[in-house]
């Protein structure tokens, strides 16, 4: 069987000594964090100060580790500040998003999120077209669409954060609280994580498969928007008015995003393996990454996701103790989070101790996504409990 050989040498760029760009990046983040604290610090408590400092340090490290993220952050920051400035120039009223040209068509939260949705769908189609036609140019266009989608989604979240305060000061919140908002977070995080691996392994042939799950998320966002008016900013329920939300939810969605990527890579693995059994010289097999690389990519995503999901679960238990008086209550959401954790703990255990590889693990990764999806969405649809504020 002949498959695409990829030498993952992207990390070589991260072993260079600290340069002027790294210093400029660190200064950019530190100055930005200081300005944010200077502007909003009076409304922040001790824990939120720590979250801001930790976020700044994490951004400095992430930008150093992955230079492309620096560009994303600068573009998102500049565009979000421009959107906030535009609101200010129009009286700091939410209705300005129907009057100012750039807000109305590009960078109000709802406009930016719609651009994200459209670009994800186009990227999925273009990635598969590039794979079918063996077109490097089409693959680059698809990558550009995903980068743009991630940027637009990020901008939409940042501007929505400001808009929540413009509507009503009591409504103001970080946009990771409702089912609508976390679906946007899921698309942005999953897209960025995928793009990192796309750069690292220097292959775009997996893009269409990963975009399948993001396209499904986009479909939900569109249905939720037009059928349920879920995009309308609402006040938070009391349980969500906590600084815990700022760290628990993002950590959770690193896990959800990486588990989803692993499942889509697993699907690509199974298809490639099946085709290779019938015709090892198939053009499709030759264009796809090697089975060994896809197996390794599944493992790295699940390992990363498991680490973050574990952190999120611990943080969630601590939040529950503060909000409800107990670390664990066997609420349906908590129970299914434990099932997800046990599922991937078993996956990693069997791989590392028993050496399981290949087709069984690929199937397991795909099935794992079904379990994760039920924990993420199905519980909200069919079960009730202390997390009932997330119902459809």
C-alpha cells in the first residue's frame, strides 16, 4: 500500500531562539492585558484578575509555540476593537448594528458568525474538491476559508461579549454560556486545532473529513438561530454568574474539539484502509496520509482532549461545590461527562499498555464521538437536571 509520506517538521520553527517577533508578541499581549484590566478592573474580582493574568501568559506561550496564532490574535483584536469603537461612535447602542455598514454586514456578532458558518460549508466542499482533483491550489483556498472562518467566529464572540453589555448591563457575560454560544466556541476551537495539525503534518487531505463535523455544528447553529431565535442575547441564570465559567467551559471544548477531530481522522483511516485492501495503488490511497500518521494523529488529539477534559471535569466539580453545595450529584450532565471520560481513559489505556492500533481504535474514536455528542447535546435534549438551563 502506498500512501502519502509526511515528515512532521513544523516544530523545528519553535526550537529557534527568542527573536524580535517573540518579544513584540509578548509586549502586545501584556499591553493588551493591562489595558483591559485598566478599563474593566474595577468590575473584576481577585479570581478574574488571576484569569486575565493566566490568559495573557497562555497567549504568550501559545503564540511562541504556534506563530500563526499570533496573526489570528492580532487580526481578531484589531477588528473587535474597531467594532467596539464603531458602537461607541454610534452612541453605544446595540441598534447601531443595523445602521453602521461594517457592523451590519461584517463585524457585528451575528454578521461575523454568519460569515463563519458560510465559510465552513464552502471549506468542506473545497477540501473534498481538492482531494478529488488533486489540486494543491484548491486545498490552499480551503485552508484560507477555515482560517477566515475561525477569525470571523472569534470576532463574533468578542463583539457579542460587548453587545451583551450594550443591551443591558445586567445581561453582560462572556459568550460561552448558552448552547448557541458554545456551539460557536466549538467551531472556532476545533477549526484552530485542526489548522495547527494541518500545518504540523503538512497535509490538507484530511480537511474535508474534519469539516464534516463542523458543517454539522453549523447546521445546528443555523437551525437554532432561525427556528429558536437562539442568537438573541438573554440574561444569565444565577448559576452561570460565576468566574468558574470562564475556565471550565473553554477547557471542556478543547476536549470536545480534539475528540471530534480524532473521530473524523478515524473515519478517514477506515475509508482509506478499506480502499487500500481492494486496490493498494488507488489514487485516493496515494493522496491520503499514511495509516500510521492518521493513527498517530488520532492518539495525539485524544491525549490532548483527555487532558483538558479531565481539567474541565475537576473545575466543574469545584464549581458545583460552590454553586450547589456538593462536588458531585450524579446529575445527568455530570454522569455523561464521566462516561465520556471513562471512554477515552480506556482508549488511551489500551493503546499505551496493550499496544492497540489501527482499525479497532479508529472505530472506537468514531463511536466515541457519538458518546461525546450525546453528553454535549443529547443530555440537553432528552434529560433534565441541575444543568437544565441548557435545554433546547
